[in-house]
């Protein structure tokens, strides 16, 4: 039985901390992590939480506490991870089009770095030679993912060094005697098809012989989580079986450690976003339920056309009516079209499920509106882990 917070618990949290508010359930994060470790128990696998999904410092501390490692997408995420208590040897920085001084800073902090361009690889070689191990982020030229905007491995993607530039990579590595310890690929997000990972592994198997000092293979993340009752998910047991069989059958790969970078998989289902209905607007064609939020708080529906299950906490058992759920931003900010929900009244509390990943993390102060509070529920206790913005926060860092 999955760890969930009840409608009563969510209502009490909304009353205590106000709305809009993000709520995270710690035990659900642990449950997701244990699904991974259990599925891959027979393989030499490490999991690095892709913290770009959610970097609240209390969440990072909890992820560290349960034993996961952490994957970062910026030097500031690296610093947050170290601040949260992750030792340097459990921090991975997978770079993407960054200035070389970020790589230098990452090396000074003693963390593991994946480099994604020939340019930075050349600079790395000149600066460090064989003195510091480095990973190569490769682009496998595989189209996969739930949306083009989250597909990162296809031939027109900006991510990684294309695998067909292997000769250029080898030339730079040989010229500077670079210590390549890791090969990395990430084909995209929302990957339900196990075969996508197998294709990525096959691409890497052709490249492994060229780097004799390899210690690990990083297969990225992108595991699918269900956003609706009919939505599928990545079959972790099937994936673990396929990965083990592939690595066991390859003589040069079977002794390499396997890395994964789950982000959304770890935190999506732990998150709830609670809003209050400001206004019901009846029109001849549509009934709008306007809430006290917008894409400044949860941009995924507008950005990715993503689906989030919504429930009426205040009237869960009422007769059903069709609504379009919208926000209070001076742009189109539709959360859901033609959604059937128990009758909504002004003042009702609506909760968006699967809001832990890329919710608060992608929020903004657009329209000079405040960012919401964040609450972490651990061992049954709800604790405020980020204060709601106040007016002074809108002026902070401005010079006048």
C-alpha cells in the first residue's frame, strides 16, 4: 500500500499553513527509493537523486538520510547538496553548456563531474590531464520521452556529445591523457518502455572498449510515474532484469558499476499542491473555477500540457459537474479543461496530486505574486520548511 496523505490531513495542513501550499510526504520518498533498491538488489547499482526536481533543503537532507546519492545540474545545486550533508563522494554534477569555471569549482569541491561538450573536455584535459577522473555525457541519438521538451537524447538535442563524434573525443582524451571513469547518457523523461534503456546500453557497449579506465556507466533517469488513474509507469523489476542481463552478457561491462539518476520518480508522488477557490464564473459554454494560484506556482500543465489529478477536499462526495480550473495570473493559466469534479463552491480547497517534482522548483514571482509555502510531513508531523513570500521578498535584492 502506497504511503499517502489523507484528505483530512491535507485539509488540516491548509488550515494551519494557509494556501496555496506545497506539501511533501517524506515516507513516500523513502518508499520510492526502496522500490529502486529492491528491484536492483542483484546488480551493482547506485542511485543519484536528480535534485533539479525539488531542491528544498529539508528534502535534500531527508534524501541523504535514507541513503541515496544526489545528481546536480548546476554548481549551486552542488552547494545545496553539500550544505544538506551529502559528502562530496556522493555528489554528481552532470554539466550542460556551462562555463568552464563551474567545472573548476566542482573539481575544487571534490565531486564527480560529467562533461557534455568537446570544448569543455579540451579545457579539462589541459587543466587536469590524468589527475582527476571525469565522466563523458554522450548523446545516443535516440528519440524517447513523454514530450519533445523533455526528450534529451535525439539527434537535434543540445545535450551531450554526439556518439558519432567518438573519434574527436578519443583524440582529446589521448592528447591530454584524460582519466575517463564514467560514460553517461540520458534519453529523456517519462520513459515507460524498458527497451529505450536497453538501446542506450547497446550504444554504450560499442564505446566501452575505447576507455579502459572506466569504473561506471550512467544511464540517466526519466522513469515514468503515473499522473492519472489510467497512466502507466516504468516496470522497475522488468528494467532491473533487462539491465542485469545486458551487463552480465558483456565481458567488458559486467564489472562496471551502474548509475541511475531518478528525480521525478523519487519525489513526484510525495507532493500535493493545495489551493483555494477564489471565484466560480458561469458562462454559456464553460464553468470556470478560479483558484488562488497560477502557472507562477505550477507551470507544468501550461508548459508540458501535463495532467494532474485534482480533488475537491471541501466537497469530496458531492454531485459531479464539469469545470475548467484556472489561475489568477494575467495570462492564460489553465490547470485543467473540462474536468469532472464534485460541485465546487467559492472557498473550497482543491488539491493537485503528483506535485512534488517541478512544481515549486519551477515557480516564479510573475505578476509580483508571492511564492507559496512548503510543508514536509514526516512521522505524521507537518513542519513548515519554507515560509510563504511576503512583500519584502519582492523588493529583496533590488537596488533603488
